[in-house]
């Protein structure tokens, strides 16, 4: 007799770096006209994938510098930038919590990770999505 396969429960999204939210969500963007939030992080801090998915872009892009775009299920994409180095490439599959890059270390003041979440191409507030993980007790 064969045991039934266990269903894999999707892992909740996680904060990509520890730190304080340096700017709240705006779907119009701030002075730099980019929507999303910014998280003040430690220089050289490892950055984790907030949720599993497929890397659809990893590289330098316009004024963003090093940009990482992860495509998730349910028509969501996460855009992350503020890196000094990326550890993944376009086409890679990433797991929730997998290290995808490193924060800049050669900036004045704390470096900031820019986090933008898009659903069907439109910016949405990432904080409620990420709050699911920050409210859980870890041991």
C-alpha cells in the first residue's frame, strides 16, 4: 500500500531584509517616481527572495542599478533593487528565503532596499503581503 502524497503548503512571504521601513508605500512613487517601499538595511546585508518564483530579470536597468524581478503565481511580480551584487540570473527558480543578492556597502548612511510588488502590472502595497510573515513567532 502506498501512502498518499503530502500536499506542500505554500510558504508565506518573508521580509527580504531585516530593517525599518524608511518610506511608506505610495503607488505614485516618491521623489524618484518609483512606487513601493524602501527598507533601511545594514551595509552588505544578504537579501532573500520574499516569495518563491522565477527570476524574469536580473541585471542593470536604467536608474535602478541592479534590479531583480521575480514572477510569482497569481499574476504577481516583485521588483527589488539597491544591490551591490546579485546571486541569481534570469531564468533561475528561487525559493522563499533563498539569498538572491547583497545590499550595497559603499553608500553614505544605511543602504535601502526598494521593494515593489505588482499585480497584473499595477503597483500594490507590499506591506500587508509581507506582514503575514512578520507576525509569526519563530523559534
